[in-house]
């Protein structure tokens, strides 16, 4: 490859910016009608063509060969220079990430005072990453935007328009804003396919799908990834070549993990993950691959269509659709999304990934126990144990045994004989750590606190303290004293301040869920200790609950003994 694909195939005309045709057409019409705005704001995710569009606009405004269709010719010296991003008298590209201050803005304003080099030219300033400009820089630029010099056009490009709104709201009324679309996998596939055909390189459909998915909405990334694959060999692009080049995990590995979950083989998690770790895989990729697979499985269970799935994977998931209830898959996806922010920052990704899989594998057991606990909490809190269940077939191992201990239910709910008839595992029953606040308060201990941390966060959020809730979400329950003092660990002063300011709302939230809460103390923790919350260890939660059960109701000890044995199995 002499020239990177992304560069070689960068559009030279509005018509080539196919995905963003809504913007391209409007801009072309503005040129045709001589109604060019003085400032544009292009918003959109990375790789969606903001800078490319800005350059095509600059080319069209300065092309030496004016064409009747108002497209740039793409071949004259002006077009070529602008297209390549090389220095040009009339087009200046500025990266706001490194020129964000007021001096840079002043410099820019002064340069803008001098008009373009020729009568038919426009001076175009393309300011990339515009959200990085400081408030002062925007204030300096505002004057130029209010009284724009003739034939000067500013094009601001940003991935985060809301930051501009925060730093310089008045700017937004001075610019014409365009929102660029995120590029869908189908568009990426189509474009990739066109480019590779032009390059006379064949590609397997599966390989095309993998590249499109990995590009995640960025056309530039898609082409760079294709470059990466091409640099590793010659001939047609196969799925296995893409996997090798991008370090992707074979989809069969994900299917194998699904089987571990479906068959509740929690003990096998460590060997499976260890084997993947031996390949040196990236756990971030593994986590998002697992999320994609669960999502696809969910769609298939629900009877929906899954675009961009290889035939092989579609078949494998189709075979397994009876093994998963949609509610279980939803819960798993929720748990996965929940740990994602911590995951990215954690130095213990393998451990987090393993614990997550163990939780998935024990999911039914946890719910079975949850059912029993609700039974123990007394009538009125069960909410119909099998209600809303969408399971098509009982899970193969744990649930039927765990969830139907008639003696336990009978002991507590003699007045409701029907309720014990078929205490199926409720597919939409909440898992332990997202259980709604129940009427009966819980005894305060660290495990239970960790497990109900999300409830505490939600309670605080519901009380109107969004900032405090967000801070709480970043914090970790650190200790619970016998006197009822709850210590919350934080890793930054900002978090500590936020929590201190919302101390009363946190205490209120804790008291609504737990009994015996005295007060809240915020403690600084070193980075890293917060990586794994106790709530992530499913076994701890279960062990703790079983211990509580024993204490609370000795009459049921025998039943729990039996249950305990099964759990340990
Ligand atoms: Zn030209």
C-alpha cells in the first residue's frame, strides 16, 4: 500500500460524501445560491467525515475551475492542496486541542482580518476539536463571528457540541449547525466493499462484517483497519486474516462462554478465561465481543433480526435460543454495561471478566435464593414468583432444584397454597444487586451494602440529588461498623466533596433500605482498591445470605442445609 486507503479514498466532491448527503446537498445548494454562512458547526462522532466535508466545502469555494454543478473539480492546484491538507493561502486548518487558548484565538482573529488571496476566493478556517477551545478563546472569536470579515468562513468541527454550549452558548446562535450521522455498519460495509473492489482485493462477507463492526461507526477507522489487514499479507481478505490482524477472538470462543453460562459451569469459567488470556487477548475487546454475542442471542430469542451476523454465529445462536430466557440475557447485558466504566480503568480486567462470568453462570441460583428470601420476608412481597417469566424451558441444572423447596414456601405461606404450586424462576425477577427496595428493611452489613449499592445510588438520584448519585456511583462501600457507621471510599477529593455535600441524602437512602444506619463517613482510598467491589463476588453474596437465613429462622435450618450443599456443588 503506497497510500493509506482512508487518505486515498477521501472524498473530493460533495457527491462522494454519500452518508452525509443531507449536509453535503445543503452546502452545495448554499454555494449555488451564493448564500454561504460565515460560520458552520459540524457535529458528529469521530470518523463521520466532519473534516472531510469542511475540506470539500473549502475546495468548492476556492476551486479554479468553477463547474456548473458547483462541485469542486478536485484536480486544480487549489483543490489538490486543500484536499491533501497541505498549506494553502486561503484554507487554514487548526487543531483546537493544541491551540485552545485566548492568544491562539486572537491570532486567528487577526489573521481573519486579512481577506482571501483573490477576488473569487474564500478564506476558510477549519477548527477541529472545537470543543477544546477555552471560554476566553470563544469570547475572542465571538467578535469575528458577529461581524464577520467578507469572504471569511469559519468551520468548527466537534464531537462534543454540548461542551461548546456550556463554554460559549452565544456562539451557537452565530453558526449554522449541521449534525453528521453516525455511520451504520451497512454503510461502512458498502463503502469498504467499493474501495476494496477498486483496489482489486476480494473480501469474504464475514470479514467485511468484522471490519465494519470493529470500525464502530467510523469510516476512517474502517479503512485504516483494512490497511492493517492488507499490510499483513496478500490476496483476498479472509475472516481469519482479519481476526489475526485485529486480535479478534473467534466467535466460537464466545459461543463456548455462552455454554458455560447456560450450563451453570461456574467452575469452568477460570479455565476458559485463562486460556483466552494465554492468547494475549485484549480484555476490553473480549468484553465488548461478549456484549455483542449476548445482544445477538437476545435478539434471536426475541425473534428479531440481527444484521451483520455471520451465518456461522447465527446458526450457533439459533441452536441455543431455547437455553436462554430473554430476561436472563437482559440482566446479563445490564450487569455487563454496569461494570464497563470500571472495567476500562481497572488494572484487574481478567479478574473482573471472570467474576462477571461467574455471576452469569450463577444467575439462576441467585434468583432461586432471592425467591426464597422473598418468601421469608413474608407474604405480600413475593409479587408472584413466576410472573412475567418468559423461559421456554427450565434451565438444565440449578433452578428447578433450587427454586422449588416446597417445605420452605409452605412454612411461610400456608394461606396461599396456590403460590407454592409452581414457583418457577421468574425470568424478569431482579437479580440481587438490582432488587427494588423492599418494604422490609435489611440488616446492615458490608456485603449486603455492596450488593444493594445501586439501590442506594438510585434512591439518592430519585431524591433529586443527581450529582451526589453520580459521585456515589464512582465510590465504593468500604466498611460498616457495629455502631452503624457506613464508610464510603473515594479516590478523589472532588468525589469526597460531592458526597459530603449530599451526606443527608445518602443517609436517608441508606436508612430506607437498611436498618441501624447511624451516619456516613467518607474516606479517601488509594487508586486500585476500588477496582473490585465486594458486590461482584457472587459467592460472597450467597454465603452471606445463607448465614443470615440461618440466624433468622432456625426452623428452616434443615432446608437451608440442603440448599447450601447444592450451592456448594
Ligand atoms: Zn478545483
